[in-house]
C-alpha cells in the first residue's frame, strides 16, 4: 500500500510542477481560477480516498485490537473472581480469629480492610494480634471512665472519640479550658495501672494519680 501511495505521490508531483510557472494576468484571470478549481477538485477527491483508506485500515485494526480487548476482559474477570475467592477465605479466617479473641467490640468496627490486600506488607496475623491487645487495653480504660464512654467506644472503636467530653463541657472547650475527666480504678492490678498510664501518655493527656 505504501509503495502505491509513493508512486502516486511522484506522479502528482510531476503533474503539478508546471503549474508553479503560471503567470496570472487580467486576461487569463478567469482561466486560472478555473484551473485552481479543477486542482482543488482533484485534491478533494484524493483526500476522500485517504479518508476512505483510513476508515478501512482503522476498522481492520480495531477488529484486531478488539480481539485483545476481549481476551483481556476475560482474564480480568477471572483474576477478579480468584481475588474475591481469596478475600472471602481470608475474611472467614479473620472472623474466626476474632471470635477467639473474645473482644466485645463489633467485628465491623474492629476489622481493617488492609488485611485483605495483597500489597499489605505486614503479615495480617501480627497486625491483628497487636490491634487485639490495643483494643483490650482501650476497653479496660474506657470502662473505668463510664458506661457512656464504653458504649461510645463500641460504636466507633476510637478511644479519643469515646472519651470526648459531653456537651456540658463544650463552652469551656470553646474558650480553651480543658475538661477534667476522672478515671477511677477499683483495686487495680499493677499492670492495669501501667497500661492506663501508657494509654494516656500515647494520647498526650495530662494526668494525675491519686492513690486514695
């Protein structure tokens, strides 16, 4: 096809070359405009041929690329199905592990979507175990504050939100007066006190310990 087009180009170049020597005068002006019109008609005809060829070529190539598109779609569907099956099996393993943890926090609140990701670098069991311990410590802390704080924690799994002061403190907060929250530990074990202290430090909370 390219050879034929190149041959046609050489022929047209040879044919058009003499027209560069045209001299326009008042006497031949009308004749030159007719020549130009004929040349433009020839150009339009060739351009239509180009568009027709492009359409044929484009359609042919579209049919070829469509073969790849169909295959890629099929492979994508199979990959997605396989990935969904993997996630479903893994999710059941996580739910079973969670049931064994004995946490009172609802699974949907506790669950982290990243555990299902193939790109999650850390082994999910390790991250899961660390979060279980963290939640246990936080539940122990919020239970010492109030039932309301504990219930809020079960709803959101966020200790900062669970310990958010009630509306009665809002005016003080607005003017920069920090709220005072009392955490009462009844006959706590030494490790319980340590864990509460560690939690308060992690939250950046100023605190005092009253031994009474």
